[in-house]
């Protein structure tokens, strides 16, 4: 993990993952493993703080994670969905969005 303000790198041991992302400033590092489990890691210690089964294994497509200060979004190509995750509430699935197409990638814009 790169801390731009401190100009330092820190290794967060997640194990093998298919996607990982972080928002910084006390937000967790989120990783998605090949078995469809989403994991949250404390950014300071690297310790896993919670996990939740999110996607059906075996994974299809290329799931990704977008994260901001309050929510995270994980695309689920197999179910043609995007899951909104409350990463401050033990990775609770807040809702599932169904865009009407297969979300093969995603990015977040705005606030």
C-alpha cells in the first residue's frame, strides 16, 4: 500500500486475490479472493478485520472493486450485477444493482 503523504510503502498480506483496492484515510484495504469472498484489512496493521462471501465460485469474468469513504462496489459479471458494500459495517451488502447488462468492468466518479 502506498501512503502518498508519508511517501512510504507497506505490504498488506492478503494472499492470492483477483481484485484489491483501497481509499486511504482510515478506510480498509478490500480484497476479493478466487472463492468469491470479500476481505477487509486494517490499513495500519494489515490484519483482516472482516470477510463476507459475496460472489459465487468459480468466478467468471473479471470482478473488480471500487471503494470510497463510505461504500465499495464490486461488479459481478456472472449475475449481471454490481454489489454495493458498506465497508464500515462488516462488509454488509447494502444493495445489489442490476444494470441490465453484464458489468465487465467499473469505475466510480463524482462524490
